C-alpha cells in the first residue's frame, strides 16, 4: 500500500542491502559536561559567537544523551537495519589520554543495548570532529603524538565494544578536519594555515593506520574501515586552465586520502602542487597507513565544480540547490564510484555513509512536508543503483540525518533530518521524508 507522498520508485535493491540513518555525537548528544565528560574543540569553538552563524552551541543540541531511547524507538518505527553514530572521545576519555571515564562508556553501553533490543545494527565512527580539548592544548592534530593517542582510544573501544558493533570507522571525513579545521578556519579548531592543514591530513591518515593496527590486535568481530567525503571534479569549461584545476582538485581531495590507503603514497600531482607545503612524512608511515580495510564509507553530497574565471562560472545546478547552497547532482555518485572502482582494484565493499539535504522545513498541523528531500533521496538512490549495476559493490545506504541537528558553523539554521526537532521543546516530528523512507525500506525485495 503506497500511502506516503511520492512513492513511485520500486525498491529493487538486494534483499540484504543495509538501510540506515546517520548522526554524530556533537551534533545531537548535548549533555556537554555530564557525567565527567571533558570539553572538546567544538565546545571551545562555539564559545566565540563569531564562529557559529546563529551563535548557538552544542550544550543541549537534540538532548539525545537523555532521549536516546525515544530516538532508537523512532529508528525502530522506521524499520532501519542499521544506525551510524559517533562516540564523543572526550566523554569516554575526558583529556584524550590517561584515565577512562566509566560513566561515559556507560552511555554508549546503554545505547548499544537499546539498539540490540530493537535489532538495529550499530555502525560506530570513532572520530567525528570532536577532539578532546586537552589534546588540542598540546597541539591537536598538528602534533604527531595525537595519532598515537587516537590509536589507544580505538584499541580501548574495540576491546570493550567490538563484538557488539557491526562496523567501526576510524575517521569521518578527515578532509574536513584538515581543510575546514586548519585550512580556512570554518571549523574547530579555527586555524587558517595551508601548510598546517596538509600536515594535519597526514597525521589523520597516520592515526587511521595506527588505529586499524590497534583494533586488529583486539581481534573483535567488527568490520573496520574509514569514512571519506568524496567527489569528482568537473571543469566548468573545456579550457586547459579549468581542466587543470579540476584535475588538481580531485588529486588534493578524493585521491589525497584514497591513494595513501590503497597505493601507499600521495598523488604526485597534488604533491607537486603543494610544493613547500607538502607534509613531513617519516619512513614507514605509508606502511602504517596502507592497511587492508574491510569497508569504505563514502559520504556524497555534491561534485566539485572548477572554474578559473573571475568571477567563476557557476555550476549549472539543473536540479537545483539545497538550503546549504549545494548543487544537487545525483549523477556524480555513480561517476565517483565507477571511477574509484577503476582506480583502486583493492576497493573493499562500500557503504554510502552519508547522503541527504538541508531544507527549510516547518511543522504545520503536525506534519512536515519536504517533497524536496524525498526527491533528493530518490534521485540519489536511483543513481546509486546505476553504480551497482555497473559492478560497484555497495552494501548499504545511511541517510543523513535521522534528526535535525547542530550543523557545525551553521548552528541550528540548517535542517538535515528526516525527523524534525523543535529545539525549544525537544519535540520530534516525523517529516514526510521519514514516512517515505519507512515505506521504501518496507518495500524491499524479499530474499
Ligand atoms: C558532512 C558531515 C556531517 C554533516 C553533513 C551535512 O560533511 O560529516 O556531520 O554535517 O556533512
């Protein structure tokens, strides 16, 4: 029975395809200092109102720390198979080194219990940008030692929880940590220094490799991998300048993180372009980084559009833009995945770990009509199916996001959820897109 809006796309994905929703700790948990949690760099970053568009912060967010049962109940009502979330490092190790905080682990223990009771499989991300401030005080990701602290943390989490979690990703979008956190100061810790950002990207990759090794030592059942934000890069025109720009953009972003993991070196083109800003790499670093991963998480929102003109030639945006101003370009997803498959023969199974859109949603009479989001998700799923038909091994899709939440430097001004959150009352309201997703999942082919 097709009762929800715009239900006209058959779910012909494989019966065992994983359908999920995604969130991250800082964006939803709140409880910023509860039960011994230490401050993270995002707590600090929000203290300067100039950093966040609506001068908000993550102290309460969606209060998920206290409402996780209700939120897992919502997931269960949607019929999702899996939930991707992240752990707040400073909750379980307040200073990022030294003593563990049992009360902090207690929260994730309860969350995992609740998910198990609802038969929702957990996909954990260890680092979704909220570095313990204590480590930042010692240089953060610019300090190579942070990579070793991260490996200790990964080891402890895998030891405690590895057998109760389906998949553990080391990092979420290290490109953003490096480029937005250290390149243009839009994200915590708010540094604008190209050379530092490139060194940080190397330490993030190193920390990924060290954490993979540390978690393998534990020998848990969890599949281990990393989540990258990835895009193809298209030249605005056929001019040699635009084409060169697009090639460089691809090399410094998608390939910059993929090549070390799968080929054991940085892409030559990007290294040349970085010149004196190229990172310091020590002997043996690439052996550490180039670990076999069990899965690759791919976050896809848009393509890169490269124009050397002033002012730049805008992207065509034939299917419109989202409330973030991001071009809607579903075709970029299969283009990206097919390209990755061709370039990396050792590519493991892929999960689309994030995809979704911001929309200025409003509750009216208890409903939220967001046909734009339904169209967005449908068109991306349609495109994803093309990639799979072209032979790319994709195992699952996680919609970003379950809830409206704290969208980093945009604060609460951008709504990505399929569930609306009224921040004054913490009332959750299923948007039409949630109802659509529920029906879409329920309509999957039977094995
Ligand atoms: C991704 C982030 C996620 C969210 C979405 C919109 O880059 O991983 O936390 O902010 O964008």
